[in-house]
């Protein structure tokens, strides 16, 4: 690595970090440019530990000592800036003091992820990056094997998703799935039963599913507000709902995912066997 002090916030050298608050711009351009942004020393370390390759780092000098050991093997620029410069570059106050631009890894073949999985989470068109990150954190904590995201789902490697997930997006295998009903055919070909989480008259209660869950189970969660599409519901083998009290009809999708994953979690011995 080589150290460079930021002299000009508009320099092309730190262009990867410009205007990070513009969600529409970043969610479109980051995949096209082959990069994603990791925020905070903890998340940067987790990305490197997962085998991802940084292309540059932008940070306050006080964070350098904590990150120097993991950055030392890479021939990359490390840009040091004061807090005002960081805000001028990114468009927001960088409270965690360190950002890194990483090369975006190639997406896995969905069939490869499904081959040895028993619990899979499917995210259909969830557009809130915070919810996507929170779901990944629950997947990591509660033992699902992989996440499949729809073509229009928010990018799990968007800066906010990565931050909210606490870097677990680097630990949980994930990829994009095809559109329904092709996605359903793929899941069924790998012997998965598809359970869609939705409010519907024919839905079974979560405790019923949890009492005798299928050996291989794909849990499908839909977009905030609109819920799952008709095609997704038609592709499901079962529609499941979480029992509610006091007139509440539903939970935030990230909270719902945590509840459902806990209810159908594999036993600890099986989880240990998966590593």
C-alpha cells in the first residue's frame, strides 16, 4: 500500500467515494463499475477476511493503525483525509471514519448454492437496503445456508446494506436468481419446498410449519408495502403467516425474517456440521 493525503476533495483519485448518499446513482453504477463500498474498520476487515480485494481506502488518519495490518499485503492507495474532507467527498458525515472500495466478486451459480443447502432465504424486490442488510445478519446468526435475491432486489453489497449487516453479507453465500416461475423450477429441481410469507386466507400459521418443516425449505419474503407478487405466491408450495396480536397485521420484513428463521432453524448439531 502507499499513503496519499487528500489535497482536493474533487480529485479523480477519490472518485469512487463521491456522492455516496445518492442511492439511485450508486445502486446502478456500483455493479456496472465492478465495485462496492465497505464502511468501518470492522466491515473492511471482514471483507478482506472473506477474500475480497480492495482497490483503495479512504479514511481518517486515526483509523490507519487499526487497519494497517490487513491492508499491508495490497498494492493500493490509502487516502488519508480529515473529517471535513470526508464529508465533502462523500456528501455525508462519515462517523465510522473509514471507507474502502472493493472489487466486486463474480456472482455464484444459483445451482451451486442450492446443491448442499437446506435452508434458503429468497428476497423478492426488497428495495430498502437497510432491510436487506438486516436480513443477511439474521441469516448469518440463525443458520440459513444461502440467500437468493430477485433481479430487482436491492444490492446486498450497497454501502448501507453492508454496514447494517455488520459485514455478514461477506459470510453468507448469495446470488441473484432468475425470474419466477423459472426460479421455482430451479428450487424444486433441488428438492426445495417453497414457503411464501404473506397474509392470505389459505395461509398456514408459522407454528404449523415449524412443527414439521421440510428437509429443504426456501423461505420467500416480499417487498415492503406491496408484499410478494402474484407470480411468487403462485410458485409457492405453502403460504405462511406469523400469528399477530392486538390488531397488528404484519411485521417489518427484516423482523419477520428473523422470527421465521428462528422458528424453523436447524438443530445446533446440524448447524455445527455445516461449519
